[in-house]
C-alpha cells in the first residue's frame, strides 16, 4: 500500500502535460471554412469536425470561433449544435468553451433544476487551484449575474455548504515548503477531532483541509498514520458519510496525486452497468489539455488497464472517436 502511494505521488509531482498540443501552421480562417463546409447543406462531415476540434488547443478553438463569426456572421457553436446530437454534440460543445467558462457552466448545471449534483461540485471545487477558482468565480458572475458563493449557499446545506463555500474562496496556501512541526500538530488535531473523541469536529477538518498546501497535507497524512497506524482516508471513511466523506476523500486524493484523482473519477464514470456520460465528458474535456498524460499513467497504475480500453468498451460511434482522439 505504501509503495503504491509513493508511485502515485511521484506521478502527481510530474510536470503536467496534456494530449492536445499547439498545432503548427495553424490557420484559423482555413479551419473555419472547413468547418462551415462540414455542416453546410445535407449531411455532416463528422470526421472532419473530429479532426479539427481534437487537433487544436482550446486557445486555437477560440480563434477559429472568432474567424467563423467574422467570415460567415454565424456562431460556430450554434451551427454545430444544430447539426450534431447526443453525447457527441455535448462533448464538442464542451471543447469549444474556454476552460473556466466550462467549469462555471458545469457548476451551474450541478445546481440547476431539481436536486444538486454534489459529485460535480466536489470534483471541480476540490481539484482546481486558486487562480482557476478565482477565474471561475469571475466567469460565473458574468454568465449568471450571481456570485458563485451565493449560488452554493442557496443550493447546498449544513457542513457540506460550509466546505464548498470555503473551497470557492480559492485561498489555499500553494507553497511547497513543509513545516514538520506543523504537520505533527495538525495530525494530532485531526486525530483528536475524529478518532480520538466521541463524535466528529468537522470544523477542525475544514480548517486544515481547505487552507493548508497540498505538500503540507501530504506530510500531515504521513504523521497521522504514525499516530494510529490508520491511513487518513480510512479515518475519513469511518468518521464521515455521504457528501462530506466524498469531499474530504477528494481533497486527500488531489493532495496526493491530482491526476490519480481524475483517473479514479473516470473509472467510476464507466464501471458497472451504464456509463455516466456527463461525468465522462466533463473529465475528458477538462483534462485533455491539462494533465491527461499523467491521468492515463495513473489509471494504468491503479487499475492495471488502459483508459482507452475502458472508453472503447463503454462508448460508440463519433462520440467514441472524439474521446479517443483526446487521450
């Protein structure tokens, strides 16, 4: 178990690298014209759409959208939305959004309608860095004319609401320095807030898990194990349940290996009967250009299988083709 965690943490410390790279000899006007031909008239050239969308970075896709509007007086998003359908269309639309706008839309969707998708809230707010969180807040306010914090307060409750609001501040220490005395002290505080008492002091967990750097948290988790020979994830599973348990475990996984966290989420989206396509699209679209190389490596380490094999087995058609091109 310890060796496995060390290997996973090593992947987490690698330089992040995506599977989408900046295309050379990029000409947005030419791509815009090709995409117009792909959707104009009868029939749609899905293969051409896949080739262009998967072969350009998000920044280049934004340039293509601008060129398309300038050349044809039409929105590329709308034209593709009118010609494509199902999960394939949902994935294409996700790839056309700037990353933080897409995050903001996913958060809004998670809080819209009947019920709340706490899994999506946890996935995004527990895994983005401070700069990304602050950008999401800005875009969310621009898109929906309400502060993200206010939306979270209105749609979640109790300890989970306090945790989500704290994470949405984007105020985590991001230094790489480690204070071992502080790690020992925090480990003792966590033990005394959970295993070492009757009931659980959620506030103590919140303060440490939401504020401390990931490097400091990793040191704290090591000291916690030395206190009682129990991994912090096991302690959380014993002390918490439901959304709080999942959120704290997400922070543990992200602190240890962010790509590993996404690998586990991808596996969960495809395991068992049926596929959670909303989660699969959200994960592949958001990580394809960020750290997909490390996500694939983590997936292989954890499950002894390739991510592409799972996707091939669980999806079909143009949707599958585009997903595989993003890996």
